[in-house]
């Protein structure tokens, strides 16, 4: 097929953060002719059923503490109740607005939108559920992922994160299964909104893969706030009964909850796209295998974002989109940099992290650990026992800060800034050369004089 005979230079499948960014930049910056198909709502997981509504729910849930603390600061505050209907109506209106913004950004860049499901017919042809077919020089798959339930019988009686934003009313009690990002964030959110939350996770501790000391402090705080946490707890049986959903678990409990929420991981949306027949390679979990330029085993087909299961975070999908457009349309082959990505878990307290955990770093060579844990001024004054933690992992030989872990209110905001220094390869001495901002929690980052241990 000659180049001129394609309908598009690029056809994008999936209108989430990654797909929309790639389409907009390919069309707007590089002048490519671009089509994009989305079968659901524009904005994808992040905007419609993930980060954005989740963060609004985080904000809603933290007012409970604020009202209590306000009394300690001299305000007279009357006890009120949270009104889910009122909040969720506003939240959904905000999501509608954002979806509109995404649509108009695509229109403004001259991208042709197709509200349809797309499958791939051959290396250059996309078939739409409308019956149309479109040809393209390059095809970009940005179809994201979806939450998965456990294989236990009647699992469909429980909900997943997609459903949480559409509840008619908040349940009185909820079991959350899992100990990862989504499980821990929603345990805190729902507890803050007044739901009695139990968390069953199969391991010994929540938030696998994060720094042990940091996740230990988050777990301690969650327990202290009243979240009913159970380690080594697998769900063996579940069944809907008159009183709610009955659960039998591996740690010897039989309990009934109003609602059960599976937060047991996500899977790439790569099935029924026609990929295997074309020779696109998939990993065992369905992730599309791509090289450092996001190119699949079929040269005209690329993939970015959660469907590739590299680092499943919105800003990473966006960076993959930018690297893809630069490589394919900008003539500058640009590998995606997945090193030292800062991230935050929006638990209460939040955890912000960048670089290696103490455990990972200690395996690689001699390190020094600088750590400060204390009761911050704002909540200590209000009589709360909450502790925060600032921790730096330093390479003994080069003095480079290999990892930074923060457990504190607003840790997400702090780690974004600390992430710049860590990404630049700053040493402990360069952190120390920075004057403290007083009085703040994060000033500890530049005032920790002595290591608490070496390893
Ligand atoms: P995670 O991988 O973080 O957590 C999955 C949880 O499910 C883990 O606790 C895991 O246990 C447990 N699990 C998996 N399989 C089983 C099983 N068979 N039986 C019992 N438990 C099981 O996934 P999430 O769904 O929470 O989040 C998906 C991704 O989305 C995250 O990895 C992250 O990339 C992204 N995300 C990011 C957020 C942020 O940036 N703030 C917020 C939300 C999501 P175990 O640990 O023992 O394997």
C-alpha cells in the first residue's frame, strides 16, 4: 500500500490520558492526520473512573478530621452528616465537564473522533463497530486496563473500583479485598465518609513493594483510625444473603458485609482487538510487549499506557505518548525514561515515594539511612497521635540519594519536589546545603544530620 493511500497517518485506539495526548500532539504539533476511536467516555480510567473522582473523594473524606480538629483550634463546629447524593451529583457533573474538555481538545487539534469500538484487521487497517474501516500508516493502542475480581464463586456479587463512583448510597459496612494502591486508598476514603471498613489482604503487610518502614507507618495509622485490617486473609467463599454478603476467609472468619469491593489488581485491555492473529506479542497477563520506543512486534503498531503494563500511572502514559510522537512524527527516536518515577498513595496519611526502598538499596551496596518520625505540629496541637516520616536512602560510596519516602499529609505534593532533586542525582550533602523552610514538616528532609543506621 503506498503512503498516500492511507486514510490517516495515525489511528489511535483509546481516548484516555495516553491516547488523547498522542493524538493531540501528532495532529497539533506535527501536523499528522489523526483518527481516534473510543468506545466509552473520553478521559479514560484517570478522568472517568480513577485518579480524578478518587481524589475528589479523598478531599470529601478528609473533612471529617478537619471538623474535629477545628474544635481544637477554637472553632465551634456542629456535627453534620455526609450527603453522598449531594457529593456524587457534583462529582459526576465535574467528570462530565472534564470529558467535554477532552473532546474539545481533540476537536481543537483537528483529530477525527469516532465514538466506536475499534479492532485491528491488519497491520494498517482498523475496523469500527459502526461498520466503517479506516486505514492508517501507524496504529497506536492505548486501551488501558480494567479491574479484576478473584476467581472465588459469586465474585460478581461484589464491586470493583469502576463501580464505586456510581453507588446509589454508601453501604454501612464494606469489606475491601486487596492491599495495594486501590484497596488502601479506598479503605481510607470510605472510612472517612463514615463506612465501617474491613480490609483483607493476603500478605503480611499492605502496599507490597513500597519501603517497609513507610508502609508499616501507613498501616499503623490506618489501624489507629479504626480501619479493621486483617493480614493473611484470603476470601474462600462468598454468597449474597438477606443480611448482606457473607464471606468465609482463610483466617477463620465468617462475616457479613453490606458490600464487598475487589481491589485485587488490574489487567490490560488487549483481548478481542485482533492482536495475536497479526503477530503482536502479548505477555502472559495480556500486556502488549513493546520496545523502548513503544513499538510492538508489528512495526506499524505501537502501544502505550496500562495496556503495556510497564508503570501503570497516568503521567507515565502521557510521557510514553510524548516519546512516541517525537519518535514517529518528530524524527527524533526517543526512548521512554521509566527511571526514578515519583508517585503517591493517597491514603490518610499519604505516602510519597521516589527511587529505591531501603530493602532494594541495601541489596545493591552499602547505604546509610536517614529517617525522622515525629508528631507534626498541626495535628499534635489538635491532640491526634498521628506521626509523619521523612526518610532518605543514601549510597555510602557516592553519597547520592537513592530513595526518598515520605509519610505525611500532603506527601504527594512534597514528593513531586523531592523527586526533582533525586532525579538530578543530588547527594545527601546537596540536600543538606539547602536551607530549611521553617516551620514545616518537610524541613526535616534537609536537617537530618546523622544516619539512623547503615546497611
Ligand atoms: P495493586 O497491584 O497495587 O494491588 C493489588 C492487590 O491485590 C495486592 O494487594 C495483591 O496482593 C492483591 N491480590 C492480587 N491477586 C490476589 C489474589 N489472587 N488473592 C488475594 N489478593 C490478591 O493493584 P491495584 O488494583 O490496587 O492498582 C492497580 C494499579 O493502578 C497500581 O499498581 C498503580 O499502578 C495504579 N494506581 C495508582 C494510584 C496512584 O498513583 N495513587 C492509585 C490507584 C491505582 P499482593 O500484594 O500480595 O500481590
